[in-house]
């Protein structure tokens, strides 16, 4: 007669090692009594966030032609589809059709119509969504108020919905009040 089977010993579960935070630093809120800092600043649309434009050197301008060229080249090489590059917001298209500044440049995507420039200004005492600048006179009026404004110029094709940030610049602020 045989006795009961001997109990099978299963190995004890091995706890998985905790992921190492050495590469990423302490977990948020757990860093020696102070909050951990991110490796990059938070994104903002405030005028002082524009690189290359400080109050001491006057108004600076950032041009995005190289980024535009890269996107257009990627589209023509077949790496980006038309749906991916022709994605303008309906309000941007409306502004382009009604108040945009016409140019002589053909759309780089559809090559059937001319691109239109639409300008926006962001800053104190303006709506959180910014204001669409409809004319050079309105831009000059905003500059005369002396407020520090961040301005964005977007090129838009009203036909195929291509859009790309063309340039950004600062306007107004202390530099404008000193020049008066």
C-alpha cells in the first residue's frame, strides 16, 4: 500500500524588481522634500516665451521656413499623406477666407491656389484665445498700446486646408514705450 503523494513544493514567487528611477530621477513629488523638476519648461503662449526676443534686444522674429520645407518635402516624398498636412481648423479657414492677407505664393500642396496669411496676437487684456489681426492698421494700433504681445503669422490655403506657422515675433512692451 502506498501512502499519500508527497506534497509538491512550488518555488516561492520572486518579486519583480521595482523599475529603477536612477535614469529618470525621483518620482514626482518625492524628491528630498521638493517637487521634481521636469527636464524642459512648460509650454506657454506668453510673449516672453518666444526665444530670441527679449526686452533688451528689441523685437525678435522666429521664421519657420526650414520646418515648412521639411513637411513639404516629406509630403512630396510620400511619407506624409494629404490628410496629415491639410488639417486646418475651421476657424482658421474662415479667417483665411474673410480677413487673410493674400500672397502671390502658390500652395505647396495643391499648387492650385495662393496661400493667405492670417495673423494672431496674444497678450494681456486680450482674449485667452488671442485676437485675429485683420489689418496692418489694427496691428499698429495693438503695438501703440504698449502691451507685450506675442504675434503669430500662419499661412493657409483656403482650398486644400494646408496650414503652417510662418513666423512669430514680439511686439509692444517696454521696447515700444522706450521708442516713443
